[in-house]
C-alpha cells in the first residue's frame, strides 16, 4: 500500500462517514466502492465492516435518545436467522457481482410501487427487514438502502430514522465482518494498526454531520437521500459492467 492509497482511504472514510451521518446511508456505498479497488472482496468486506462499525456505532451513541429499541430487537432476530442460513451456503461474491448489486439496488427499490413498499412500524416488518437486509448485505456489501425502504412509509422523523438505522446497521456490520472473516484465509488485513486512525477518522466525519442534520428538514432529508443514492448507483453499474466485459 502506497502513501497515496492510505490518503485516499482516509479521505474516503471522512467523507463517507459525513454523508452517512446525514442520510444514514450512501456513505457506505462510497467507502465500499473505493475499498474494492484496493482489496479483494473478502478483505474489503471485513475492513469495510470494521470501519462502518465505528461510524454507525458512534452515530447510534450520539442519537441514542431517538432509537426505537423494539424495532432493533426484532431486526436483530431476523438478521441472525439470515446469517445462519447464509453461512451454511458459504458464498463469497466476486467484485463484478458486488458492484452490479450495489448499482442495481437503488433502481430496483425505485421500481417497487410506493403502495407496495413495507412500513417498519407494521407487525413483523422489523424481523423481515433484518432477514432480507442481512442477505442483501452479505451479497452486495451494503444493505442500508434496502433497509431505508422500510422507513419511507413510516411516520418516524429523520432523527429517529437515522438513530434506529444506525444501531441496526452497527449490529449488521458485526455479522458481515464475522461472516467474511470466518472463511479461512479469505480476508487479509495488513497492517492492523491502520484500523485505529480509521476509527478516529470515521468518528470525526460522523460528528461533523450532526450540525447539518439538525438544520435539514424531513422533506429535504428524503429528497437528497434519493438523488445521491441513484447517482452512486449509476457509477457502480458502469464499474460492474466494465469488470464483466473486461473479464
């Protein structure tokens, strides 16, 4: 790893944590995309999970008063069930698959009729959200966008949305890191000491987002989230297609 590569990762961690700190998602898509250019899939997934654990965990701490804990506990139950099933399958996607899945996910969600989208406040929906979102995360690396679909029809305000998603995603990052690290020799993170500054940078980026989120309206929050996600999706579809064509 060159100094320039470390600088790129550091800047991406700050920027992606800042974006996620505002919208509760999108930043993860940016960070994973950069990590995949430098590491193999398993290593990128484990490193991504560790960094995102710090960012989401800190965000959960900052907004802890707004967390809907019943939603989280049911989400965790569904996530554990999905983790157990996926570990039996023991599947590690290649880079093209991850990029294509990352890029296609925003548009697949957009195609789903609004009246058909679930509501996280409905009975059984948090468990279903945890189940399906975890499968999506293990296949594409990022499930925040899919999880957000469950919040779009709810009456939950932006702070509660960010807080509840943060604690749920923090748990999911632990499961994803455990999943990919459980394959012998699949993930090689070197040097491990670099994780300490990565934690600090992710916390810094997350902290900077607080003032912006405080000033943003619920309408602006949802509108900006949608367009940023779609723009990132286009980039990753192009990247995944290039990998498939180039072999």
